[in-house]
C-alpha cells in the first residue's frame, strides 16, 4: 500500500494530530507532507518517518481546521543582488508548522522561504527548486545522483551559488557524495540542515540559511561545503569540508564537527564578517573543466570490528558478491586474528573473490597505520588498503563512487589518495571537544 492509499484507508489528512502503536511504542504527532513513509512532527519538535506496515491502532486526536500556508509576503527582486538557488531535499529544515492555525506546509516555493526567512531577500535574490521531500535516513545512491544532476543543471543557468537544504542524519554522506561527483565545481554549493525546526524558538534553520546565503553571495569559493552552527550559541556558523564532517550529537545545534580538520571559515550572521581559517586562495581555484561523474557501485558495505564479530559476518560479503567493503577497525586499524589466523584468512578470501577492502578507524580522531603491529602488517600484506585519516562514512561513499567510475586497479590506487580533502597529510587537531 502506498502513502496516498494508506491515508485514504485510515481517513487521515496532513495536519491532523494522531497517535498509533509502532514496534511496541506509542507515537503521537502531526502528519506532515511526505512521499513514501508516514512523516510526523513529533511533540518534541523533531520530524520522523514511520514504515506504513508497522503502524497499528491509529487514533485521530484532533482535526486540523485550517491546513494551509501562512500568509505569504511578496518580495520583488533587487537587480543589484546576486541570485542564489535553494534546493529542497527534505528533513527538518524543510518543514514548518504554523501553530496559530495548526496548519502544516512545506511547499518549497520561493515565497514560502522568504515568508519564513525574510532576511534572505536582503542578501540575494532567492530562487528555489524542489528535488524531494524525504527524511535523510531514506537517502540512497539514486538520490545522490538526482541531487548532482539538478545541481549541474543549475550551474549551467549561471546562478551565483546553491544551497541544499537536507536532513541532518545523513547530510555528511550526501555532501561527500556530491563532492566526489562534481569535479572542478565552479561555484559555491553549501549543504544546510537544521537540528530544530523553524517553528521552535531555538531553531537553527534561519541562522544556518542566512550564514550560507552570505557565504555563497559574498565569496568566490568554488566547491562543496557544509554550513551549520559552530557552537551552541548564535555567534557564528562554520563552513566545513564535506568529506571531513561528522554529525557528533543527536540534538545539539553545533552537532557537525570537522574531524582531523579545521573549519574552512566562520560566518557571523550579525556583523556579516567572513573569517577564513583555511587559506582562502586554495578554495577559489579549480584545476580544470567542470565534470559530472555520477556513477556509484551499490554493492559496497561498511562493517565495524568488535569483540563479538565472527568470520560469518565477513563471509556474507563474499557470498553476496560485494565489490567493496570498508572495515572500521579498532585503534590503528585492527581486526581480530583468531586461532590459526582464521579471521585474516576470511578477509583474504573476500579480497580474492574480487572485493576491494579498505580500512578506517573507529577512533574518529587520528589515522590508521599498517606498519605498527604484526596483525596490521598481515592485513596489509593480504591487500587491505589503509585509508589514512579518512572518515569511515566518507570511505564508504568514496569506494562506491570509485568503483562506479574507475577500474578496480584505479580504485585501489585512488582509495588512499586525497581527491576532495578527505585525507590530510598529518593529523591536525583533536576536534572532539564537548
Ligand atoms: N531524521 C530526519 C532527517 O535527517 C529529520 C531530522 C533532521 O532533519 O535533522 O532527515
């Protein structure tokens, strides 16, 4: 049953407050627009998606009398300002509830955005493009490709820059995926999310969007980055390298931190000052023609090592004919050895079956090192590729992208080479500072 049918059968409408049982939990929230799963604005203010076949005992708690948009304000274009395009993919940043009317809307047209964030019109002429309305946990390779195609079309239209509104859960994966797909990107493209939706007093949506629009409008940055709160207060937003960013907190507004890296720049939403932390010139140049390389290999996995891991779990990837696997090892990049090297032998069999195996660390900070301990040397001698200080999430996306666009030998060669800032020469700072 699809969502439309599900709503019809259960006499449900967007804007209604409902309760239901879901995998043993009682859920309450307001139905917000979505395409596949049932999406609710929960009482906590968060949005969440629910699989239709697991929803039981639905009760309608209150009808929404006035579903609809808030009154829009009309803003005319200013010929002196640059044009900035906002793409909508979904997530908390894309939805809003008007608590005075109880109305829920997420139409994503330009007037909606300017009604919610009128300050943007003083910085740039905003255009908006709908890509999707989904929770980011549902994003997959096909969505990565779709975003890259829409972005390429917009680049041809000569927009000053692009802001991509995205759910925060998998924002780092999508930002890394776009960064690999667009070679020599000629304009600034910033991913922006929000941890708290725009109808809440503590929302970060407005400030993140304002800082992103400032940065896109006022700099000659070329490439992909992430723009999110830099701290728990409203002092500034950080512009972050997409292949080096990780969501480090479930709910804090400054959840996104650069790992083994510094931010590129900080943007002050009040003074409008842009403070460069990394060398500005490095981010204003490209090394050739803009190219879209948007193929990915789907049979690529990511597995974490831990004391309970078994050979059987590794064998799965061989049985299922996976072409790539990132092992998130312990410490410097360890897996167990087990009796008679049985664990190492299982990994070797996987590699011999044609799978490219990369190694990252679950330590988050620091880098993997194949030459320190005996079992590490054993792993590297059977062909495990050590991915330096690359994040596991980035390594997964990179391996999938490499296998989609290059031969197996080229993939093995390029996995441990820096292409988009994902590998640094040395570990710069310890960024884990909560
Ligand atoms: N989990 C959802 C997502 O990532 C909503 C939360 C958010 O946007 O941050 O899309």
